[in-house]
C-alpha cells in the first residue's frame, strides 16, 4: 500500500471560499449523487475527535465523494480539489454537507477529479470538522485510476500534475530537466499505449522553439543534447518531421563547439572552458540516432564514430568501467571527478544507439561493461538500489534528474541484451513502489526510501525506471 500522508489538522476557523467553483463536466457533471456510483474504493481517511473523514473513489466514472462517519449533528464534511498535485487548492468546500439531527454520518455529492476540457490533471481530498470545534482534518490527496491503471501510467499522470500548459515546461520552468520529463513521458506513451498526454509534445515545442537561442539551443551543450534527444523521441512517436529537423539543428549546433583541443570532443558550455562526459555521451547518441533516421547519411555517422573514438582516448571510462565527469584540459585525460549516475546511463544509451547504427559488437560490449559496473557498484547501487552520490533529500538541484538518465540508458541496454538487467530493474522498481511513494503516486529522490518531498525531476526519474522495468 502507498504510504499515507498524515492527516492535516489546523486549529483555525474554516475560511469562506473566495469564489464559487466552476462546474466541471466530463462523463458526468460535478454534483452527481454518490448513490449512483457503481464502485466505492476508499484509499485514504483521517480522524479527528473520534470522527472519521473518508475519500470514496468511483474509478468507473473518474469521480470522488467524501464522508464523515461516527460523528454528531452539525459536523461538517467537504472536498478540496487541486490541479497541481496538492500544492495549491483550486476548489474548496465542494459538496459541503453537515450531519443532520439524529444521524451520525453524512456524505458529499460526487465531483470530477480531472477537467477534460482544460486538460487539468486533478486530485481531491476530504476535509471536515466537528460542529462545535474549530479544528479541521483533511485526508491525503487521492485520485482515480483513470489514466493511472498501473505503476507506469500512475507515475506518468502524477508527473503531468507538474506540467505547466502555459509555459510548456515543468514546475518552475526548468529547462533541461523538462526535456528529460518529455522524453520519459513519450517513452511511457510508447510502452503503455496511453496517449492521453500526447498534447504536451506539440505544446512544449510550440511554446519553446523560439526560446533561448531558438530550436532548443542554449549556452549549455548538454542541455541542447537533452532536447535534441527529446525531439528524436517525439519524431519516432508522431512522425512529424519538424521534430527531426530540430534534433538535427541541435546536433549541428553542438558540432560547432567541437574542436581539436585535447584531440577533439564537444565543450560543455559555449565559454569553451571544459570538456565533460555528459555532452559528449549525448552527442554520440544524438548523431547516431540522426544517422539511423536520415536516408543515406554519412555525416552524422562519422561524427558519432569520431566522438566515441575520442572518448575512449581520454580515459574517462576508468579502470573500474565507470565514467568520470570529464577531462582536465591541462592533461587531456580523465579528471577523476565524481562518477555521477547519469554519466553511466548517458554513455550506455549512446553506445547502444551506435551499435544499432554500425552493428559493431565491441561497442555493445563496452556498454555492457559500464552497465555491469553500475549495477555492481556499492557506491552507486548500495544494496542493489541505485543511489546518486550526495543524493538530495528535497529533490533539488540538477542531480534529481540524474538517476532517470542512468536507468533509461540501462533499460535500453537491457533490451539490447535480451533482459540481462531484468532482476536489477525489477528490484529497483519494486523498492521505489513500496518505500518511496505517496497516495498520488508521486516519488521522491530515495528509491530505497523514505519518501521525501518531490518535484518533476525526481518524478520523471522514477517514471524512467518504471518504463525500463520488465
């Protein structure tokens, strides 16, 4: 069962609603009699002064109602509705009801969880209070199994609660992590067949194609690579050639920051101050992917092969078969910096794509050595569960996305090797599901638990994991 958030109890008077809630009509309109529900699932509840406040879920019609039980006359119960995963409340006091004289319970009417007409992805909770006391108790947030019928689709739907349709990005307009979120959601569409959220592809593209330096390019070459790969995935899913053209523009932009210093390689940033593993790994994957999709190409194939040849010459894949963060421009060799998880997965992904392009078994063998090292490392996989060095307790910073890229690459390698990492992937997926999940199928940073506050970066990382798991 998911971990239940503690009931919210506040010693405050009930505020009046700021405005009347707009009626949502999906299959049925808000305010439907709960007696008409064909099912009654009760995932969360809270208690206060002996009263029990319960969320009742009608999964068939994607609606929810609330109830107060073991109460007294004048006790109150209502629903709150949120369209951002419970961070704010869009509608409060829905279905407000009081226990009548001579009774001990009361229920609200049913209300829609989502708003299909506005593509708002929602959640509801039941709240209430004793009639003679000011304290309020609310349950944890809950939703129906609509667009959330299994682990993968539930995680995807939770991630969409953090999507801003107005900006086409996630949370606070984060850039490269939004690219990873888009990639994870596209893979979920491919894996699950759920196309309810495919609108985000065109929306994200249209709202951001002219941002930064245009065509999803900015001063960070790894950011450009992440976006280029997102548009490769979008092209594969939709067949829309504009996404392929943008991926090509991104790869060409990255090529302008390749030079012969230290024998080759793409710089991490346009200031040309460092050459790191991440942007070069992404460049291998992006150029190899383009070559496979452009009839008669030789240019991108050559660039992919040249980058892998250069990468090997630097020693960034260390003696333990793990990838360090970059090279020293003074020695042109491995700088010995942290073996972040995403450096492993990004290079694995690039090598699998290069193997698909060339058929070179040595390339796949190199990817396999890195995959074996990643899964066996007590530093990166303590107890067999992937963990980021200096893993955040708050899902803050760039590192919150790293494990997603790592496990995405391992999942691609797992497919290429016929399931060599099935056990590892399933172990991680099961552990995250049981130890690192709340009632809305949000996941935090620690796959081994405990659950901590999340954001889109931690969420897409687990979605990547669930996509990759067998």
